[in-house]
């Protein structure tokens, strides 16, 4: 496994902020990318929902791979474009930003599908439950054989900022246990984080095809 003692290797500072993924999480992805790339006869394809400093990190650290990115906030999209130029970078408005409301902009989820399938998908943007459900329901189209899907951080769920909608249209906490049970190959995991929660609450889930 990649040595994580030198955390500076896993940091990306741009303007007034750092990328908020932990060295441990990034080292796991680093090992996965390197191992898989060594076995492919084409460029490794990485897709992220939710752009930012991480987009710059992927493009600069792995210039040999193809980075695809989807952003749901127009102002942030325009800002990130001044930092980096992925292979494909698209804006599709995210609606009902941190919920699983069924009234959502489906283009945010399906627009990138024409470029797939992908070796690694990082779900770190808006509409995460909608994105996660759609990807796992269409895993053959989104994820290559041996590819991986990672649903990044759950800390907003812990403090109740992310809510879903039940069958009566009322807001309630998202049903993560139900999501996992409906997708038996998906595992809920916890990895220490380095964001505002310190090394406490960078949580995620992982699926390998």
C-alpha cells in the first residue's frame, strides 16, 4: 500500500482551501488506480460527480488517465474551469441538492453515461442518493468489469442535513441500511477524514463489479 506518512502527497491547496479527502482514502484509491492501470491496454477512466480541488488533484497526479467530471452548481462549475481542464467536464443543474426527492434533474445523472463505462466512479457531489441508486441499478453500463464505485463521506447525514422523502412525501432521514440491503454487493465502510470534522467522520460506501 502507498505510504501515507507524508500527508503532503495527498493534499491539494488552491486559493483559500484544501481538498478534503483523507490521505488514507486517497492511498486506497491510489493503489487501485495504479494496479488497474497496469492491467489495461487503454487509459484508466475516472468519473466524479462533484468537482473541485479533487479534480485538479486527479488530473495532475495521474496525467495518463482520463478524468470525467459532472458538476451541479453553475457558479462552482465556472470557478473550477479556471483551475483545471479534465477530458470531459459538464454542468447539469442539480435539483433538490442533498436529498433523494424524486423531482430531480435526471440529466445530472445520465448525461455522462455516453462516455462510460468507467473504472472508478466517485460520488461526491449533489443528489448523492439519486446518483447512487441509478448507478447501481445500471452498474453494467456505468462500471467496467473489476471497476469500483465509491460513495464519499456521510458526515452531513450524521448531523441530519441530508434527508430523503418517504412514500407520503414527508422528509425523513435517508435509509442507508435499506440502500445497502437493496444492493448486497455494496459495503458501508468508514475511513478517517481530514475535513472540518477532523479525523472522525469521512465515511463512505464501496461497490466493486
